[in-house]
């Protein structure tokens, strides 16, 4: 019977495909290498992990540049990386709520390093433990780097001295960075800052800048701006004679541009946009932590002098 | 691949969903009720969203919304009246919009919206599997116990009523089965793609089988097979190829592909070649 | 207008347990009255032909006897009880054209459906059920094609399948909706013979038909209706020319409810 022939050919094909899939699935997995497997949640802590670990670690980036770490939905590759990781480095401060369930789902035995431990937090939004953008203050970054170095040393004692040495060196570099930025911003005539969202609280507090307001009045980029809020911000910008509205690299600049236009001030966007939430992709002006901090500082200085 | 808990859970989930969706789908297709499945996906969504906003169990929200829809649609599926399709469409899209409005009141909603509509197969935990399994067991008992009555009703509703069965009650049972599939599939593949799981395997089976019994076996096979293949493909694409393919969408793509292959195969097979004995199916 | 003695009641006293009792039955769909003031008593072992033009209410009457539609006035008793309770002992043979010819069931599976009430929920048909189905298939002469898909059979064969389903049910009342429509002569004769056999076992047969000759041929009694009863009694009297003219001349939608004259078992004067 013709229908039976069609039936059996379809079923045979499907069974073969399923069997092939299962054969692939249950086949041998890749052999592991000798590097310490590390997974890092944000671009910033991934940068720290690479610097501290050098060639002795293999760092897997979970959240890529431009992706909001709050909404992260791990892919199979991400979960495999978590499963194989010995150390997972996170920013903390409630930024990675998905991490716990993801580690369980992956069956991971990794040690999780909360790099925000010991850092004094600024207040965050409702329901948040604090403002998570701690890395924008290089002094906080120093603590984060030290935490990473210690965790690598514990996980891989054979190379403990190397990790600690790298960590200490980088802490020195960060101290120099801190002095450099402080010097540049101290002489700034106008210290009034309006950015796309509240990412620069720690930066402003460290260097004495005055955050007038943000286009999105929250540390959380998914909050929405009300019409009343927009009017209020424009009025403040005009009243305080703010010179520029700074857009951010991974957020759409339309709102910032619109507010700047309404207030009659310029908008700093495009290649000059600040790096608020994450580092930039490889090859951009903010690809590493050091580059990012220098870029932000230069853009602010250039537009507020 | 299946060393990690998330893949083991995902595999069990697609098997559970595949079995009950494949089986129930045969009855849905026999009675040309694909629109009921589609309607459910529009009403279960706001139920889930409201439960989410009220910090209640999403499973419960889906269950309640599905049950209400099943009851509400039973009048319509038993005796279709002309002209009600427009008002039904308006009602369903309005309910769906209500769901979107409620979910967007949350501060961070796009991830949740995606989860409700398309599921998060890789985030299924042991507790989810227990709930899914419980609903599936009840559904299977009903499907086994009521099989011949459901088929008879589909074939001859007047004769079934004449024999003493309440056709409206049988219709309610089938609608509740569809709701059960929606609830079970919610976290695995989401409400929108659950419709595909209900309809496509059964439609495929209809193309290549001539008996209800073999249609059920084939439909289950296609649904579970597509689930496994889709899961494996999306895993390999991510781990080996670095390409992110949403698992639920991959499964549905495999289903559609299987349907197309079956359609072509049955078209080829039905070309009049040798004259068969009289009375058999061409 | 000729009057006839009430033959149905003259030969025997009014039997309290007639197989089928209709007393001043009225059935309506919303505001439309489909049947009104219909009274008829049918004994076990008899056969009644329902005759009337399209829209006369024949199908409605059958559905009312099955309990599928409720009565608006009056009362129906089937085998001494209300229609819904009696359903297990009532077999319904619809027109084969009512059914989906694409449906994936075999003839044998359709006949087996007649046994489902005996089988009950949760269980599968057993040996006795399969035997009953097989003998019903044999009785209608469809052994050769029993395992072919229902939709591939001819019109006459399909009608026989539905008939066999009713036989397999081993019911005491057989209701047939236009069973001779679009059916070949062999099948017609076969069904007539089987109906006679059923009657001799004590079953009641009620069938609706357009074909007056077949009505006269197959049934002892006739019920001539067009929304209301025009005649009920032995087929020769109930279907005489004048009564037929009166019944078929009446357009159902013209008749206003208040103009209806109450009918009795006797033919109308």
C-alpha cells in the first residue's frame, strides 16, 4: 500500500536521524587542557581575570559587550563553560541573579568569586542591594582584582605566586590610573554631568563630579522615561547651564539626543559615547578596562572644559 | 552531551511534551480543531502573566486560564455557529494584548515575555519536571481510557449522542486535554510554539497513516523525535559552532521539515502506478 | 373526508407499556415551532414510516425520540422511560452522507462502535463484542470489505455499515433517518429483510422516508406529518390520496400556532 510505504519511509528516516543525533550526543567529549578554566560574567571582570591569569587560565566570557547582564539567558555553550569552570568570577551586587540557577542547571562545581565583597556600595534602585557599577571607581577595581587573584591562587595553588604577582602589578597600574584621572578632572571648570543612565555614580563620587540627572533615571537600563521626567530634566539642564548630554556606547542615543536638542545643548555620541555598562568590543576604544577609563575621562574633559 | 543536569532535564521535558502533544494532537486534527489550540495560546499567556505579576505559580496561572478557556470554548466546538469566529478573534487578541500590557508594567519584561511565549527549555528544573509529569500522567490516563469514545465522537457526533454519550462533555474533555498540553509545554517551548507541537506531528501522521491507532503512534514518534533532534542540533550549534539557536524554535523547524518531507513522500507514493485491488485506498 | 376506526387502539386495549409513546408532543427551536400536538403510540414489534415533505419535522421527531432535543410540551416515553435513559436500547442509523468520508476508520471499526455502550469506559472491546460485530457485518453481506476504510465504500455499502452498527447494538428500538436515500436496490432489499427480522424479535422500527412505495412496502403503520400530525395508523389508510394532498399542500412556515387543531390517534376528519 502506498500510504504504508510513505509511512515507513518517513518513520525510517526520522529514526535514523534521531539515532544519529543520540550517537553524536553520547560520543566522546573533548579532552581538557591544562589551563585553569574560568568563566566570567561581565566584560570588566573578564578583563581582570585575563590580566591576573595570563596564559595559565582560559577565560570564557558569558555576557558579551552590548548585552544587558540582567536579562542574560545562557546558551548551551555558556552552560557547558559553567560546567567545566573551576572558578566563576562575578561582579555581584545583584547583577547576576541568573547565575545561581545556571550553575545548578549546568551541574557546576565551580567556586564563585563575588568581586564586590568588601566594597562600600552606593544606593541602588528599589529592590536592588545597591548600585552595581562599582568598577568605575579604580579603588574598587583594585579590590576586585585582588579578589580574583586570591581565588585563582586557591583554585590553582601551583601557580599561586604568579596570580598574586600579576594582581599586585595591576593594582599598581590602577593606582596610577586613579591619580591620572584625578589630576585631569580636578582642573575641570564645569563638573556637571548628564548621562544616559545612572552608571557613573561611583566615578562622579570619586572625582567630585556633579551628576545633574540621567536620561533614564535609574541604574537599570530597562526603566522607562516618563514625559514628566523628560520635562524636568530638560528644565534642569537649562537652569544649571549644563554643556553636554553624554550618550552611552551600548544604549540607543535617540533619547539622549532628543533631550539635548530640547535643552539646546550638544549630545556626545557615536565614537565619543561613554562606556557605562560594559567594555567595548575588541578593537574599539574601550576594549579593556584601562582603555575604557581613559576614553571616558578624555571625552568628559574634552566636552566640559 | 547529556552529562549536565540541564540537558537531562531538557530531554525528559521534550519526551513528556512530545507524548501528550503528539497524542492529543491526533484528536485535535481529527476534529479540525487546530483553532482551539491557537485560541488557548492566546488566553493562557495572559493567565501566566497575571500569575507572574501577582507572584503566584505560573503553572497555576496557566492551568486556571486553560481550564476557563476549555469550558468557554466547549459551546463553540460542539455546535459551531456562523459569525462567531470574528468575535472570538477579537476576544482572543484583546486577551493577548492584556497579557502584554500587564507584563510590560514590570521593570524588566522582555526576558519574561520571551520566556512565556517561547519557553526556556534549558532552565527546566526537577520541580518543573515533577509538575509536568503529574499533568502528563493524568492526560495519558484520559487519552487511554477515553480513546474509543473520542474517536467515535469525532466520526459521528449525532450517533454518539444517540448512543447515550454527552457530546458536550466529550468535547470539554478534549479541550481540557489541549489546555493540559499548553500548561505542560509552557516552560519547555512556550505557548506560541506549543500550538505547533499539537498540530504538526498529528498532521504529519495523517499524511502517512490510514488508521487512528497508527496515527497516534506516528504522531508521538514525530513529536518526540523532533524534540530530541531539535535539542541536539541547538546544543551542537552552540557548543561547536558558536551559533545561538533558540531550542524551541529549532524543534519547531524540525517538525515543519518533517511535515514537508512527509507531504512530499505521500505525494510521490500516491501517484497511480500499479492498479490495486478494488476498494483499497489509492 | 374519510374517517377510519382507530385501528391502532381498536384491536387491543391501550397498552400502558407501548414501546413508544408520544403524547401531544411539541418541539421548538427557539421561536420556531417544528412539531406540535403529536400523539402516537407504537407497540413492540411494529414498524412506522414517518412521511412528510421537507421541513415537516421528521428528523426533529427522531431527534426528540432520541432525547437529543427536548420537548417543549407533551411527553415522550421510550420503552417505558424517558428518552435519555432509554438511549442504550435505542439504535440510530443516520444517513451515510452525514459522515466524513476522509475519516481513518474501517467498516469493521464503525460497526464495533455499536458495542461501545456494552464495553463501557476505559475498556477495549472483547471477544463477544467482536463476534457481535462480525455477525452484524455478515448479516449485511460486507465480510469482504470489512477492513477497508469506511470512506472508500460505495454509498450503499456505507449505509449497510451503519445498519450493521445498529444491529450490533442489539437494541430494542431502531430509528432510521432516510435509510433508502441514494442506495442501490440490493441494499434496499437487504435492509427491508433485516428490518423484518428485527421486528420479529420484538424491536420497534421507525424510519423516515420520501418514498411512498417503500413506506407502504416496508412498514405496517405510517405517521403522516407536516409540523402537526395529519394521520397515524395502518399504512394504507394513513397514506391515502386526500390525506397526502392535505399534508403536502401545507407549507410549514405558513401555519400559525394558534390555528392548529389538536390531533388524536385517529386520522383527521
